C-alpha cells in the first residue's frame, strides 16, 4: 500500500504544480489551440487555450513510478519498464499531432490513419511483450485466464490475444479522445474509470493474498493522481487542454491496467461469495469504459453511414446532445461523470456483494443524473 500511495501522491503533486509551469511556457510561446467558429466562446483568445497537457501526464506518470520504486527500494520490473516505454512512444505520437496543430495553426495535425497505425503498432508490442513477460511479471495473457475459468473451454491463441490488446488500446485511446469535447470531461471520466479499476484490483489482491502494489494497482493509482492534479486546471473554464498526447496516454494506461488485471484474477473468488459471473473481469473494461466506448462507436457508425470519413469532426457527441437540453458545460460534465459511475461502480460492486445491491447503486446514480437534467430543463423553460 505504501508504494501505491507514493506513486499516486507524487503523480498528483507533479501534475498539480507542473501544469501551472507548462501553461506559462506554452502561453509565452503562443502554443495555444485556436477553437473553430462553433467551438466554446470561452477559448476564443488571441492565441487560443494552451494544449499539449499530455506532456504533464507522461512526465507525472514516469516521475510517480520512479519515485515509488526509489522510496520503497523495490526494483523496476520488466512490465513496469514496458509500460513506461509504451507511454513515451504513444505520448510522442500524440505530442507530434498536438504540435502540428498549434505550431502553424494546422487544425488537422497528423492524419487519422497514421495515428491509428502508430496506436496499433505500439499496442501490438504491448500485447506480444505481455505474453513473453507473463510468468515473472504478471502480464498474464487473457487466454490463460479464460482457460482456468470453471466450465469454460474457451482458449485464445497468441494472435487473438494480441488482436484483443490492440483493439482495447485503440478503442480506449480514441474513445477518450472523442470524449474530450468539454472542459474537464475526459479527465474526470478517466479518473472515475481508474478509481473503479483500482478498487477492483486492490480488493481482489487483498482477497487473493497477492501483492497489493501489483501492476494494476500502481498504474491506476498514478492515473488517479495525475488526473486529480490536472483537473483543477482543466475544468471549466479550462486553462489548458490535454490534447491528443493526453488522450492517447490515458487510453493506454487504462488499457494496460485492464489487461494486466485480467491475468491476476482467480475466477472462483468472484463466484463463491456472491454468485457473480466468472467472466466479469473480461467484461469489466467494457463496462467501466462504457461512455467513451459508446461515444466512439456511435461516432464511427454515424459518420460512415453519412458517407463521411470516420475522422471528420461533428457536433453529435453525447455531450453535444445533452447540452441541447439546456445544460451548461459544468452540468453536462457532471451528468457524464455520473453516467460513467453508473456503469463502473455497479460492475465493481457486483464482484464482491450480491448483484441486487449493485443494481440499486446503478439505478440511484442514474436517477441523480436525471434530476440534474430535469432541473436544467426547468431553468430553461423558466427563463423563456
């Protein structure tokens, strides 16, 4: 636990204070993102709002990991070094995209297919290396988990495992990127997702008697810390955007925590006490990331059906649709926070307590979000 707290605390401190410094540097150099005409008026300044906040994410994560291992005196494992290397690689791709957007006000940045190829390549490396490091570093392949589930004969070969990892990383990265349409939205959603993953992995480690500072717990603790440190600067009105470098980073980290977590789970632990599904750990990433993944899937389908490129921007995302009901940026952001929690928290709860308690928790969160939407709608009608 001590190592987890150190990693999260140093990541939080670095993000909280480092972001202030980054904002000054980017603003002084005029590295701001000029918002398009139909974008938020709060960011229509001369040089735009500073972007490339993902730089802080990458540095905070590396700093948190290194300090946790340095202070605790534990050596860096191959899996930890792998995650750091991929963070730097994917972060560089995102940084290049952000830099092209702001250096000459090129709103396009890198072409979509190049970003997808880079994501697929790096995710493939992660999936393959995870298979090689499985025995000694807890990057146990998903197929090994499936083959140990009671009464389950499913087995995924090496190629399918790698394909699953690539799909997870790309979906999460692009889902987070598309969700990043309102101030503080993606940062808060990922923080809620990371907190859910952390609770699940830590509680399972306690029950199974595993190392509580294993890869999933450390990864999610760092993500929680840096999101907490970045959110005060990113919430409405945002002083800085995370950019593609931040979205790709967060997508990779959430994916890494999900993938490393799956191999550590003893399926019988989930089913013995509460009758939960043994396949819950496989469903966990998709339920916890339900909002970003849903928005991503809807965007792709919507644009393809309209005969447009999947990378074409539009104003039909979930947050756009909610705001049409009269909600402000802040209220829309809070509603989507609640919807994320509505999927994430019950899934985690269901692994440890009777299923009906998880259902009550999800319904309660959903009713709270409806109350916020109804309150905003009444305010609009009253003002008219």
